[in-house]
C-alpha cells in the first residue's frame, strides 16, 4: 500500500515532468501495485450552443482520438521514465467535456480460490448475460462492492496508511524508508 505522502510525491513528479501544454489540468494520478494511471483534462471542442447531443459526443470522441495520436510520443517518453523509476506500468486517460476516456490500462490477473457457492454466483452472472466469463463476473462484483462501499474503503485505506507510518518508525525501519515512492516488498 502507498501512503498519502508517497501518492502526493508521485503526483508532484508527474506534474513536474509532464510537458506544460499536455493537459489543461492534471486531474488525477492513481497508483496500485501494478499500475499508475494519469488522467488530465483536455479542451472540449468548440461547437454552437444549440449543437445536438450526437454532434457533441462525436466531437468529443474525435478530440480524444486526436489528442491520443498527437501526444503519444511525449506520453510514452514520460511513461518509460516513470516505469523505470517506480517499477509500475503507466496508463493514460483524459477528461473532455465531462466524459472520461482511458487509452490503455493494465488488466492484472488475480489469483483466487473460490468455493462452489462463489463460483455459482459468477456462473449465474454469465448465464444472465451480465458477464462473458468468470473473470468479467468477478470484476463486475468488485465494481459493485466499490460503488456501494466507497466511504468504508476510504476509511480502511486511511487506517492502513496510519499502520504503515507507525511501522516505518519502528526499530527495524531504515531512516529514509518512508520517503521512497519506489516499489518495495512492503507494498505487496
């Protein structure tokens, strides 16, 4: 798990490293064990006030695609440096006109041992057309739990950060251990 301070330093690194004209605003930098996701706001296309919704949606999609193609080289240079420094893959996304689009992101395998009742839940979701596979069904379940427990999960993350800070002050802690954002065995 990464602490709030480490997350802030990571966001600061990207804010300082990204070209000034890449995004209107760096809106979000999230991190887990495998991936750093960087999302920035890009300008919405200029359209007439009375433009129909379909035109607005098509213009946004085109703007996102144009941005993705035009900035690929700059984003990949930053990603290579970040991946070397933080030992995590970097994924990119944008917000445009209130819509979010992710270009790439890691689909990390998760090892699970499910008993038959849990597998039956996943199989029911597949049979009902909610998911294409057990993997999709499991991801759907995780998203459902996340949507309904955001406050609880935030409180749990805060508690884990506190535990990590206390551990870092222990007798076996290295003097600058809490300062590093780089991936360590403690994060696994």
